[in-house]
C-alpha cells in the first residue's frame, strides 16, 4: 500500500512539473510485466531534452520536457 501511495504521489508531482515546463506526458501499454523507473537527458548545443519513465506492470508513463542550456553565441 505504501508503494502505491508513493507511486501516486510521484506521478502527481511530475504532472505538476509538466504544466510548469510545458512538458508532454505519454501513457502506453507494454507487452510483458516490468517494474522500474528511468531518467535520461539528451544534451544538445542549445537545449536539453529530459525524460522520466515510470513502468508499473503493463503501464508505462513517460514525462518529457525541454530546457535551454543557457549558452549564448
């Protein structure tokens, strides 16, 4: 029960961040069973794309947002 509560709180917190950073939320079904989380950032010259993916059994929820690196040319 504690794990489900923590998962719900984490998803709520990330949804609030998505509204702040104009991010994108992708919910998808997967084939198979898995539990886990992933963070990735793809750093380009001017911006960074961040991805947090939470997978619980057959549901995958991905949070994607872009930040600028602050580099001036």
